[in-house]
């Protein structure tokens, strides 16, 4: 390797690495490395070195800088830094520049993942990421074009990190990547791929409640910043976690209507439509599933918030959902499992009153209780319908992935039928 740009610009002289002390030489070399293998015109080099204020004789100065760079590189014959009309060309291969080597390794790592070889992918991607020493072109981000090139490389670095995390999860090393993923989601909160990987790593490490809380945080920041719901890929991971292990809290037995009724004396039950059923005991004393179940407290198998017509009825449906899904979940636990959307006192005040709760309280309760995306949409939509009915407006349709949302977290539609962001 002859050149390094994944950090400060450096060249190999003999067996050591050294920077380029003269800023103008460094800018010229950076432009040549960024266009390795292609001729860079004199005019472009002048723009890269002096921007919009070149001195008189700038063309001659470029020739002098080229001569001095050759001397520094030990390229007196001009085999490495060649003149090619209308400018200069740096003749290097893929292994001569760290940024080019990085791209090769990432491509090979991506292919290894596609071939179901996570261990090989992890080795390749680790080697690629170890080439980085700081921000790309850290001491040569002088012009707009060099800034854009550096940002392109930085984006590639994030892609490589995501691939590396995917490989680590495939190798069973999910626990060791969680701290770095937590930091990266904080640094790049709108990057859904990082949230997805964090949720998978937490879930595979048995930290199911934290995985669900991570989704709640992702949904909150994405809806606040972009006005849309998370994409289908992130929602799919969330649903996968819910369906593969329905424990809404870390390492605890799920509290569902079936588990609450286990061991009780079978009784006649009635579903919401008035149909009669019977909870028959199976061998071993476990109840057989029934079309609908009422427990001792009288709560149906799943409350339907869309049947609520008043704020008080909606709050009752929200309380019923908590009891149906997790009746031993404390208010403090709910606040923690919701990712800190609201305080436990706010949840308690909302569930104990008869006023329409805030959007955040609704999201916190359903998320903390392990609700699905469909259940969350039902409660959020029901709340919106009641609020709009109070205001004398018609409710919008149920939102889907990517729908633009208004201030209340649901779609705003104009007269043209299109979604709009509230201002």
C-alpha cells in the first residue's frame, strides 16, 4: 500500500508512513488519489488547490507541485505520477490505496454473507474497518468535491459496519456488539438498519424487553424527525421478535389470558358478540384454547378500542388491554419498557382518569405490554377518531408503513386526498 486517506492523508516512504507537510501539495495529492487511475485536468487541480482564488502562474505552480510530489514519492521517473493531457494521473492499483482496498474487502464480505459464510464475512469486514484511522481525508477536506468524496467514504464505512454486525450476529457474537450498536443508534438515529441490528442483538441475547423498547425509541425519533412510520424492514424485525418469543419483559413468563386462567376451574364464557363457549380442561389440568375467554375480572380475550365512542370508554379499553396483556406489569415497568416515552406518573394519571390520553401515553402502554404494530395502530386510530369527533372533523384512514403523519402521529390528508405534514 502506497497511500492512506481513511484518516489524515499519508504516503509510504520506505518502510514508514508520513504526512504531507505542505497544504497545497497535500490538496493536490488528495485530488489525485480520489481520482486514482484517471487523469485530473490542470484546471480541476487549480480549483482543488486554490478554490476560487488562484494566483497568477497557477498552471506553472501545479507543474512544480507535481515535480516535488514525485521527489517525495521517490518517483523521479514519473511512473507513478504521470502527465496525461490535459493534466496528471496517479497510476495505482486496488491494493495501493487504503480506500480502494477497503472497497474490495467490503465487496468480498458482502458476498460471503450472501453465501452464508458469516465467519469469513466477519474476518473480511473487520480487516476493512481496521483500515480506518479517523475521518476520511481528515486534513484535506478543502473543496466541495473533496468534502463530497469524504462523505461518500464515510457512508460506505457505516454500510460496512452494518454488514459487520450482521456477520457477528450470524456467528453468535451478538452480546459483544450491543454497546457499539447503542452508541451508533444514538449517533445516527434515523438509520433504520442500525436499529434493526440492535433489536436483533438484544433479542438473541435474551433481552427481549429491551429489544421492544429499542423499537419504540426508533419509531418515536423517526416519526418526530421525518413524519413517517418506520419502513417495512424494521417493522418486520419487530413483528419477528414478537412472534418468535412473545415475552414482553426480560426473562419472564408471558402473562396472557391463557396463562392467567391456567389451573382455574373451567367456566362458561361469553365473547364480545354474545356467543357462548366453554373452557374445557385438557389432560394435565391445562385449559384448551377457546374462541373467546373471560377471566375472573371479566375482561374479554382482546379489548377492541375501535368500539370506544368517548374518552372514558377509550381509557377503559386501554386499561383492559393492560390487564389482558400483562396484568402484573407495574407503572414503573411500563415507563421503562416504553423506552422512556413518558413518566410512570403520566401513565398512572391517564389510566386512572376519564380524559383522552396523549398519543405518547397510548404508544407507551401498548409498547410496554408487548402489543403488535396492528394493535398499536388500532389504539392510535381509535384515539384520533375520538379526538377528531370532538373537533367535528372526519377521521383519516388507518396509516401504513411510510405514511406521512401530522402532529398527533397520524396521517393528515388534504382536499386532494394526499398525505400532508401538519405545520
